[in-house]
C-alpha cells in the first residue's frame, strides 16, 4: 500500500485524445490523480462533473487533475462529450497504473466478488512525492452540522487539503 511521503509510481498513459501523458513531464506541478471504476456510471459521472466544475480553482492552485480508469480512450471521449468534461482522463486498459497505485483490488457487491478499481485519490507534490491519499472515496456524502444536513463533495476536501499543503 502506498503511503504519504513515498515517491509516486511513475506512469505513462494515453489521454482521451490518444496523447501520451507521462509523470516525468509533470514534475514541478501539483497533480490530483484520481482513480475511478468506469466511465458513464452514476458515481463516476458525479466525480468527473465535480472535478470539472472545480477545475478553475485547481488551476488557481497550480494543480492538474487527471482521472484514471481502465476504460479505453474512445470511451473516455464519449464520456467527455456527453457530460462536457474539461478534465484529462487517462486510459489504463492494461491496469498497470491501477496495480502500481494499489487501487486494483477485490471488491464485494451484492454478495459477489470481483476485481476492480477502488475509488482512490492522490495528491502528488511537485517533487513527485505522495502528499495525500483518500481511499474508498465517497464522492458526495451527507454530514450533519448543527442539526442541518449538508452535502460534502470529495472535490472540496481535495481542494482544502491542497491549499493546506501549499500553505495557502
């Protein structure tokens, strides 16, 4: 299992436009690297739309957002087109990135077991070290504050942590 402070595993993967994106080319930038199970599914759509909405704020924090799933680039293009996404999606059809980052795991759903992506988010600092990890992400959760229920978005938690890490 990866831990905060470790060097993030290096990667090269095709984005939705079939352009190779490599971690070595991103050194010097903050990276929000989030792994999700599958394009065009409800939770994954919420997460991608939330990151797209928040992207200008992440730009202001000098961070690039990269979503990763085992879907191919053609499916990523459909996903982006259907929901007007502006973030970069990486295709990991070989599941090498998922395995390197420890997110390809045995999952249980409705009594059935199968291997799949466990929704996980990493912040990688400009030196290529893991600065934060969220395991088994709940994209949107409800929290009770002073008797009032409010929705907490995972993207807001990530933004807050990134600001904190940058001392802002």
